[in-house]
């Protein structure tokens, strides 16, 4: 397949407001691109944008088949069909109960499903009111990558199948999760998924014509580039060959965009002690020597690339496996790719009017509560006067106090009725707004008024985040990404 980096002429950096919001880069921590010497990339869901509809269906289908052939599950599960809209990233599996949870930044469980059925609020509170989600406990498993969505969907469906169709009692939810997890791992390791993907790359990937332009722009700015992926070389080669294709003229090989390619890296272990470093054996004469490796660790990569720490910016899609470890253990700067961001921002723009209505109703509700509280204080004050000073007061004074208390009580009751009406309106608006994002789980980054656990992780570990690598094309090479001022409640 021939290659050519598309000329960069006529591509000028745009002002932030000229870039459609879905394609902007968002900043959690100040980042000066002019200080970055090296830029690294994960492959899957970072450089390579999967067509989730076709790829997830493939993973789901293969996992079902292997559960039957490898784990002895009943053939009836082969009739199950994948529901792509059931889950979002950032959820938690409680393997002790078979529940799937959404938690906020403090570990409070705001939503829960057992299998595919939403737990009633009272059941959720009884189960999790005294439980703070912590991954120090083995019962909780994080759903932090897009790769996990098909298997967790399958997990929920099989919980329902065993309990409702097979009428099985005392189901071992932890073993069920382990069986599915092992089966999905096997599907990736034995090539069942990758072989089918490679045979039809157009079907399973979204081609981004701006990716090659973006990589070339980085190189023109003097940046060294590397790939760091857990995928094997044969898969990385096939996928990148497809993604950087250009049929006009020949340009050696796709690896010319990169200084180093590290495959089968076994992240996150790579960022600490890693494994032994080996050169990848291949017969492609177009690839320059000493460029393709497998295994290794971060220290060896830094020696080969001749940079370390905050001179390196790494793009990845996995909060734990890519972003947190590279930041905490190595001091690399981090950029998180969140493909779902395009949908979330697009939806937000479409429902701005409804969101403004929500804010207005909340303000009205807060005002009504303050007024009701003030009336209640007046009632308590008058009752206190009557109780403490009745010996000093005439009968008509006491009657007058009762009259005033009665008037305040009537006002208080009317005010409380208005409070109830606004709360009902808020609940309705909340449901309408959240269902536009995802009918079951709402927004990816929020849990009510708080950040979701996923949103909090992005804020804490990513310096910048965006929906795809090529969004950087619209920004100047030396761009200073500035984070918004963080306000204390009293400053708002």
C-alpha cells in the first residue's frame, strides 16, 4: 500500500471559537505544546478509531460462542443479541451481587442495575447506602475501556438468562464474571477477533483522513513520535497500514511517521518494571532497522527516544492502563482520547434550551425553599413567644399571635406545595435530559450535580482530552492549552 504525507499548505490554526465544539481540545491542566519534545500514542481506540457498531457485535458474538464451546454454557445463550445502547464507559461491576453500578466522584452509587433491570431506589439505597465503591475490594471491577462494553452487556444478559429463563438460584456472580472475562481475553489472545478484523479493515475501522496530516504536522514541528500498544506487531502493522493509506504516490512505509514502535507492551506493567525488550523480526525491507520492538519498559523507551518526564506527551484511551500510570509513575504529560465526547457535546448543544430551563427551575426551587424556611422560622418564633411569655400577655395578644401563626402556616403550606411542584418539574427535566445521553445511565461525565467517577478520573489524570488525535490539527504547534480557573463554592 503506497503512502504520502498530505501537504500541510493551506492548513492554518483556527481560533478556539472557530472550531466546532465536538472537535475541540479540552484542558484540565495547563500544557505548553512548545515544551513537548516527544509525542506517544496508544493504538486501539486512540490512533485507531473502531466502528463500535460492527466491532462490538463481533466481540460479543465470539464471546458467546466461546462460552458455549470452552466453558460449557448452555447453547440457548447463542440466541442472545447485543444491545449497544445498554451501557456506557466508567461503570462498575459488583461481582458479589451481579449488579452494574454508576458512582460519583466520592464513590456514592447513584444508579444500579441487576442484570438488565434497574434496581428500585429503595433497594439501591439498602444495598449501597453504607458502601463506598473502592477497587481495593475484589468484588468491584471497573468498566474503563470501550473494549469492556460487549462483555459487560453479555454478563448482564446471562445473569437475566440464568435467573429468569433457567430459574437458577444461588447464582455465583463472581464466577460468571470470571468465566466471561477469561473468554473475552482468550478471544483477543488466540486471534479469533483480530483475524476477522484484519480480513475486513474497512468494516471495523473509521478512516480519518486528517490523521496523517496531524502526524506530519507534529513531525514538521520537530517532535519525535512513537507508538506504545499492547497489540501484537502483525495487528499493529495491518491496522496502521490501513489508517495511513494514501493511494496517490508511494511514501516508503507507514512507520516513517514514527521514531519507535513498541508492541505487545503489556501496559500498565510497562510503566513500572515491564518485561524483557526484544526486536521484532520482520521481512519488510521498507522498515528501517532498530525501530520495531516488543515488550520492554518505560525506562528503555525513554533511553531510545532520548527524552523523559514532562517532555513526553502520551495519548491513550484507558484511564488506568494509559493515563494514570504514565502520569504518576513517569511524570509524562497526558492526553486522553474519549470518542464518546463528540456525542455528549453534540447532545448538550441540542438541549441547551432545556438545560437553561433546568437552571431556572432550580433557582426558583432554591428561592421557594428559602422563603418556606423563613416562614417556618417566623412560626417557631411566634410559638416560642407565646410559650415563654403567656403569663405577661393579655388574652387578645395570645389570640393575635395565633392568628399570625395561622396566616404564616397557610403561606408555608402554599409555599411547600410550590416547592413540590418545582421538584416534580426538576425530576421530569432531569429524566428528559439524561435520557437524551443514555436512557439507563445519563451523562458519561456527571452523576447528578457531581462528576461521575469516570469524569473525576479524566479531570485528575488527563492534562488535555479530546475525541480523536486529529483534533490537534486545528491548533498551532506551540499552542499553550490553558485550563479554566477552578473556583471554590464561595467564588461562584
